[in-house]
C-alpha cells in the first residue's frame, strides 16, 4: 500500500464521491481514472457521471410529514447530512422536523455544526445533504435563496 498527500479540499471532494462507507477512497480514484474496479471491493456503487441539476429547491409546499424547514428551505424526512471535520466524517439525518446527529436533535445547521466541532461554525457551508431519491450530495447553502 502506498500513501499520497492531498489537501483538505481534495479529501472532502473524494469523501463526497463515496456513495456508502463501504466504498473506499481507492475505489473513488479508480473510477475517476477510468480504471477497473479493485478486486477487494466488488460491491462499489457506480460513480455518477452526469452533472446533476443543482438548481436550489424553492419550498413552495410542505414536503411530507417530518420535514425540517430552516430559513425557508425544506429538507424532507430521511434527508441524509454529512460533513468532514478534522478527518472525521459526521453523519446525520432529518427525522421528525429536525436534524438528528448521534441521537441529538438540532433545530439549525449551525447549531449542529457548532456543537459537534466545539467552535462557531456556519452550518450552511459546513454540511452537505442528499435528499431522498437523489443520487448526489449537495452543499446545503445551494438551497438558500440568493446563493
């Protein structure tokens, strides 16, 4: 096994391309380089190859029971959240009108980010999410008006 050095932004982007925890960084890089899948991980999901529509969603209607509405942005129940802090991936999920991370409920993205990092953090640039039915992760700031 070899070690390569990458900066934080590259690490974060590689992390966003891991569809599940079973997909390794090596698998992601192999797909980006159009190389055959590693024999150690034959379960890896395919890489998304077409550009996804990044148009912000306008919350014109309530999107089902349990949705979390923050700053006029609707995150449906089941929306997955993730962030990377100091090399650690933090995962959360929208449940019954709030973001739940490690069993704790948060009313805003920033309160969750600040509590988990022990520092003041703008949650709209800290978190990315994957809404139910979506195959891609997006920074949550893209859903806010004027972003």
